[in-house]
């Protein structure tokens, strides 16, 4: 059966959600998107998204990580540094801001027929008040923030999605910077995820291990 324009757009929306969620790499997203708009029949469309969930499908969290101690995140050490980036831009491609970088007090990201990732989990901040504008047209963008960050999400989705998802328990720290994530997604998707990085999870495990060892040591001395 011949495929309609509306059916091709539904498949394209599934692909945009998938790249925003990190299920597809940029190169594969572009290949599948090109195949979608070339497809003429249902039989050509169906394999393109066979291994992907439909847009808006809820995914059950794997499990909450332990709540961090007060010393797990030292926000005072991460605020007030010179910005290393004030924006990002991608057309038919992708961009990434991750690892140890410093977010400008005003950061603007734009994608068109492409994707991008903004990872704040190990980032520093130029100011205590930061605004991140995410604008995407027929593309996808993902923003990763730690559970302790005071992040406020308020964007607009037009034939697309602009949403927040928590993969770890939300435990906002009162001394963290305030980050406002805003913008719009036109026939695309912007997803803000609260999740800890591997380095943060390792630090939490190390802190918990040290606490348990200290407890065992104190117990042994009291018995002597």
C-alpha cells in the first residue's frame, strides 16, 4: 500500500524522538530520515522504526540512585568561571557539549535536520543564573542535568515535544545555580533528562564504601 505524507511525518517524528533520547547516533538518524522521505510504501517505512518506541512512550526507570551527601556536589567551586561556550549550531549534522566545560550565562543552541547534546553533569557555570535556549526544527536535542541542579524547563513543542524526564531521584540542592531551559521544538524534540553521570555514580559508591568501612572500624574498636 502506498504511504501518505502524514505517515512519513509520523515515522520522521519517531526518529527525532529517538535521536533526542540517545537511541540513535547522528549518522544513523540521518540515514533513516533520508530513507523515510524516499519511501513510497508501508513496506518501506515499517523497517525504519521497527526497533524504536513510538513518540511519547514511557520508559520505566531502572532504579533510583542513592541520595548524595551534602559534600557530593560542591556547587560553590563550579560557579563564576569564564565561559568556554555561549552556543552551538548544527544543520544536517550534530554538536556536543559534554565533560568539563563552562556554560555561558546565556547559551543558545539551534539544530535543523540534525541533533545535539548538552551535558551539564560535569559542567561549570559562568553565573548563578543561566539561561539555555534550545531551538530545533525537524531535529532533536537532549539536555542532561544532574538531579541536584535547580533546572526549570519551560519550552514549546509545535508538532513536536519539549519535555523533562527524571531517570534519577530529583534532589535539588539549595546552593546550585538556577538554570532556565527554554525554547521551542518545531516538528522535532527537546528532552531534558535528570540523570547522574558515570563519574558521579562512582563518587557516590566510593563515598558509601568509605562510610561503611569507617563504621566497621568504629564498631571493631568499641568491642576491644
